[in-house]
């Protein structure tokens, strides 16, 4: 192939490579430098020209901000609702997981494993329901006012006290009012 034909055959390849560009920190760029061929060393010669363009198909995406911390009132309400669902379904493992380490320690002090204590406490309760009426949060302490019902038992307004532990909000005490 003659030299001119070879040069023309290389043009589509160069154009294709320029269109793809190279990736640098999330941006596709095309860089070309002017040739300095023909200048003797020691001669003053112009600095190489550099041309950089951003590929139109690649958009710069700003780093995402971390999500805001969850609203503690919403988290406390969800914890109390999970507790109510666990009581209704007799899910003793979940009930115990939602209790504070202090409350669990009190049960252990009297020699009752948590799940056994919950089974005993709920043995006569039929069809329990819990509805969260209000929640207030003060730092690492919270209280939830709940309305509870169960078959053949009088409805009750109860306050659950919660504490913020390293694993999240935990129920620290029950107090009928």
C-alpha cells in the first residue's frame, strides 16, 4: 500500500479513538499535542499545544451527600410498632431483641431467660393489639404513649420508656397509667 493510502487508512482509526477518548477521573477526554519534530535540541521551540475536550456523552456527577440522619421520633415509633407486632405474633426472639440491655439484665438477675419471661407474661393474653398514640424524644431517652387492647381485657393507656443504645432504640420499661 502506498504511503498516502496508509496515512488515509489511519485517519478513520484516529477519529474513532478520538471519539472514545480516555477516561480521567470520570471524564472522557481527547488530548492532542503539537509535534515538535524538526527542532534541534537546544533550539528554542514553542511548548507543545495541548487540546482537551470533554466527551459530550459523559456528564460530571457531583459526589452524593450522605442521607440525613433518620428522625428519632420516626425510629422510636417504628421500634414500638415492631414490638406490638412481635407481641401479637408471639415472636419472643424479636420481643427480646427490642428490650434494653438494662431490662434484660433485670430478667437475668431473677433467673428468667427473656424468652421464658415473655412466654409467661403473654400466656393469658389473647389477640393483643398496640397502637402508638404519641412519641416524645429527649436526647437518648424517649417515651411512647400507646393504647393496648386484648380479648377479655380492659383497654389500657400505657407508656413505654425507651433508651438509645449502640444498636438502636430499645424498650427500657413498661408503666401502666
